[in-house]
């Protein structure tokens, strides 16, 4: 993974134009998703766990009842943002939109 390109702040900003739930804060990507209840939030987390394994990129997350919060950065390049973070953020947003849209 050490050959990953660190994205500039401009590149991150361009990527976030399409990831409306996400913000760039303290050199990390952050997002918060609200679900109908804990059961729905937990089902969502389970899907993200599988997607994270596929990408071999694991988010920092927390869950309080129906709220799931993510913080993304690539640890292997010094906690900077890479395309891997954008890919995972995109997958997380897509999955959240599927749940929230139900």
C-alpha cells in the first residue's frame, strides 16, 4: 500500500463535491449518518465491515444508537488522504443512501 498517492487538498475538495455527506477536517475525511434505529445502523455497519475487508482499508468508526460516524485516512502513508479513502467514502455513502432511502 505504500505506493498510494497522497491527495492534495484540492484533489480532496474535488472528490468531496460528489460526496456531500463528507467533510475534510484535520487532514481526515469525516461523515455522520443517521438511521431509523439501532438495528438499521448495525446492519449498515456490517455491510461496511465486509466492504472494508474487500478494499483492505478499515475505517475508524463509532456507533451510538442510530448514529454512525466515520473518520477516514490512510495510516500507511502517515494518516493522509489517498484514493483508497475516497473509494471507501464512496462505498459508505452509497450503502448509507440505500438504507436511508428505504
